[in-house]
């Protein structure tokens, strides 16, 4: 929804897998893509080849790939996608890999578990038990993967520019909020470091506060 609203390319799990396969770091079979998505993936692959040294590429080619090699190659893909610009990246530890890039806005969407279960039931045609198990398993795997490969906790709020709770707000409202935050952050891209943060432009209290909370 966000990619459609912005008119940007969507880089999701399937495209990441496709690029990884082209780089020779995964045996996963790429799912079918329309011409527009396939063209973007091909350009991303070609750009990644250009930026990645041949020795680094040869190190990750093979029938099996260790976590370090895969993380390195994935990082190359994500950073190249950012350099190409105007892309919405879904997951793949991008909140950690691209944490220091000010041109990237990191968004997390959350919701209470009962509502997440209803969401998965409707989207995937599962019963409540299966939907709950799928959510818990996927969340556990993602958390463990980021913890083991990068040493970060994906629940750390400081990894994100904005966290939106869709317990009441629907996804259309979430898209609106992301677009607003994106425009606000874009205005700060060229601002010096001392012009960033909650203290910038803030006037001192007229008198010392009685207590600090």
C-alpha cells in the first residue's frame, strides 16, 4: 500500500531471494514476478555486481552459505537498493543493516496479538490456532536471526523513526502517517548534526522547573 501510494518500487522477500539466487548465495527458487518487478530486480542485481568486489562474490558462491557470508551479501543488496533510491524495503533486518543511513526512514507496524491473529486468519484462510502459531513462530525466528547475526534486539525502539500501533488505526491510516513522517524526515537530510533531535529550536523554560519527571 505504501509503495503504491508513493509510486516507489517494492523490495520484498521474493525479490531479495531472487537477487540472492542470481548472486549464487541461495538455492531458493525465485517466485514468479511481473515484468516491472523482474526488471527492477535485474537492475539491482547488475548494480550489486558492479559494487561487489569479485573476491567477495567468490567467497559466497556454493551449495551452502554460512550466516556471515549471507549477511554480508544481503547487506550489499540492501545498500545498493538504497543507492538506487525510491524503494520500500520490507524486513530482512534492514532496520539494523541500514541503521546509520539518514536517508532511510525505518518504520515498525505493531498490533495486539488477538488482532494480529484475526488479520492472519482473514489474509491466509487459517483458523485461530494455526494463525497464532504462525505469528509466534515467525516472530521468534526473526528475533533470533537478528540477535544472532547482528547482535541487535529488533524490539529496540531506537531502531525505528516511527512505530505505529494499528490496534485502533487501520493500515490506510498507517500509510498516511508514514507519508507524513517521511516528508518531515526528508527536510532534515541536509541539516547539520547539531540541528537534529528534540532540543533543536526549543526555548528554555522561563524559570527552573520544580521537579524533573
